[in-house]
C-alpha cells in the first residue's frame, strides 16, 4: 500500500493491518449500496458410466434434465428415510 494512504473502510495504513481488519470483520457490516447477488452452488459426484447412461435414459423418457431427475430422486429418498 502506498505510504500515507489509508484503506477506505478499515482506515488501515498497511496491507498487514488491512488483513487483520478483515480477519475480524465481514463485508456485510459495510454493505450499503452493493446489489444482492443471486448464485447457485453446484457440486460434482462421480457415478459409473453405466449408471449415468440409465439415468440419462430415464430423464429423456420423462422429458427432464438429468440433474432435475437426480435431485427429484434424492429428495424422494430423503423424504422416505425421514418418514
């Protein structure tokens, strides 16, 4: 950080002090004009090619995307286990 220059939020005068500030603060404490962000979290789970092929056939048969069908089936199984 340039000498004699303060960080706009933390008012820290060094990179180290800026880091220390953000270690104990959250951006949302200072969020006044930032727009809300929409995002989706995805993950990858390996399955055998044979199983994926069968899931793809079932999804095509039902006219839905593979991920929609897998999510539906997983939710149904979780609902069954909870009952």
